[in-house]
């Protein structure tokens, strides 16, 4: 099996891009600039994390989060798109900390991602994409405390499942039915792949992770029920 190694060129390009982004942060009053820089910070952080450039990834996600510091989401589609990226920066920063076994920092980042997603859920209660990513953040939060506080981890895993799985509406959206065998789910997955809607494919991934987390707690005799 061939293991991909970090590309120095990719990392150098990411560092250069982040430098350009930071230089442009002086002109945030330009229309649309804050969102464009936020998107770039997320993209740079994601690529850096994939290439093992941990410090660069953290700096990029933090820079993106700082762009919206002190600003709250509003009930507009533009705000939903913007703060979804903010929540994603918090979540990926948490994953970075989790990889480095910095559990307290990971938990704090996941808590922020959950808080932003819950606020978006309040403003946009019918937005399924945000709901799925909220479930993912809840699952990650469970991972961050599974070793130190299994009872709390169990609650987060169960909240993840209750957020993503909605058995009363098994075919309106992907993977609401537990068996994931309906014709509509298959069609929606194919359509989502064609439209690059990654959240649809991630829904079962989050469900499986939460269920695996619960099973791990049960196997170790650490659950409260």
C-alpha cells in the first residue's frame, strides 16, 4: 500500500495563500470580502490538515473564525452560508486537536461548532444540511470525552443519532431510515453526488460513528444504562 506523503509544494502554497488572505483582512469593508476570505481560510486549513501541516491548519481555521468574531447570524441565506463555514472551521479545528490528543481544546472547539449550528437551526429549522452537520459535531464532541467522561459521551452520541435519524420521515431525505435501503435514499445519494452535496453522504458516516462510539462504551462497561 502506498502512503501519500505531505507535499512541500502544497504546504508552501497554503502558507503563501494565508499570507495573502491576512494582508486583505485590512479591507473587510469591501462588499463580500469577509465571506470570500472566510472561505479561503477554511480551504487552506482543510488542505493543510490533509497534508499534516498542523500549525498551518490551526492558524487558518482560527483566522477564519476571527473574521466573524462578535457577529451573530441572521435569518438570511447569505448568513446561513457564512456561518456554516464558521461552524465548519470550529469543527475541523476540534478534529485537529483531537488528532493531537488535546481533548480539552477539542471539546471547546466542538462546543463552539455545536453552538453555531444550533443557532442556525433556530433560524433555519428546515435546513437539513445544517441539521446533519450539527449531528456530526455532536458525535465529535462525544469522541472528545469518551475516555474521560463516558456518561457525557453517551449523551452526545445519542443526541447525534436523534438529530440525524428521523424515523417518522424515512424517505424524504437521505438516511433517515435506520436500514438505509429505500429507493428514495439511493436516488438522493446519487443526485447529491452529482451535485457535490457532501452532507448527504456524510449523514450515514456520522450515524455509524455515533453507533460505534456507543458500542465501544458498552463493550467497556462504561455506559450508564
